[in-house]
C-alpha cells in the first residue's frame, strides 16, 4: 500500500499510528506529497487533494483519515480500534470527531499564522481558536474516559495534542487542563507516538 503524506500533518500521523498499532506499518510505503504539487500527485486519486491519501494493493484510493483508519483497522482483527457496534463504537467516533475537529481548526490557525499579519482574518482566527479551546475543555472534562481502552478516539486526540505542541499555535494548552495533560503524558510515551513524532531538522 502507498500512503501519500506530509511529515507535519497530524492526520497522516493518525493513519500511521493506526498502522503501527495494528502491526501492518511494514506494508505501507510513504510518498511525500508537496503542497504545490497536490493536483498532479493526488488529483487522479483524491478529488479533495489532501493528505493522507492511501492507495491499497489493488489501486483503490482511500481518504480521508477516518476512512483510511477504519480501512486499516479492517485488515487485521486485533487490536480493534473501531469498536464494532453499540455505545462503545459511538463514543469512540465521537471522541475521534472532537480530536479531528480540533486538529482541523489548529491546522487552519497554523496556515493563517503563516500569512503576513495584514492579510490575516481576526474573525476566522477567533472562530478557529474558540473551536480548539472548546475541544480542549471538553477533552479535559472527559480525560478519564480516554484511558479506558485504546481506540480511534484517543489516537485522534493524541494527534491533536501532538500538533498543538509541534505548531505552538495556541500557546500553553496544558494550563488549567491538568487531567488532559496527565493523560497525554502517558499516551505520548507509546511507541507508535514516539515513532511518528515530527523530527525537527
Ligand atoms: N479531514 C481530513 C483532513 C486532512 C487535511 O486537512 N490535510 C491537510 C494537511 S494536515 C492537507 O492535505 N492540506 C492541503 C490542502 O488543503 O491543500 C482528514 O481527516 O484526512
């Protein structure tokens, strides 16, 4: 399988963590996709032109990260990262939505921060910041549930928090969020998190 990726993308990291936790990382070859070349590189497979994009062994393209992760989860039975049904499944998907949603708006904050100050939109900066803070506050309240079992929920949250540390788009997210900070300290020590952490040159 081929995974189109960019090293700094938290969504790519999520897919990579799933493949490591499932023990199938060695079946995936990584291909860099550079920002200016996405139409040529990804366009034929992914109309949304985003990484991660996964091409499976028969040439089928999978996106976006929730679909890629569930597809990878289906390839090997254990550990089951997308619970099959019932409330356990809905809760895992709900936590994934908070992690992914926080990541989405943190990535937008990072894109906006890269623009010249005069070209930034105060409205959108404020709106995205509210969503990132909202996600952090909710996750802090629910931090105990993150430790209950490894699933796509905590994996998405780990990638969200890792991106905040890597990009520093919101300063010290740990302040007043001790429960979440404590959970993350443990989670970030997992080999799959260590192996996929952005290596700064
Ligand atoms: N919802 C998508 C988000 C993926 C995403 O936002 N990828 C970013 C990199 S972090 C990207 O490819 N951006 C390129 C662009 O929008 O041109 C997912 O879960 O995979």
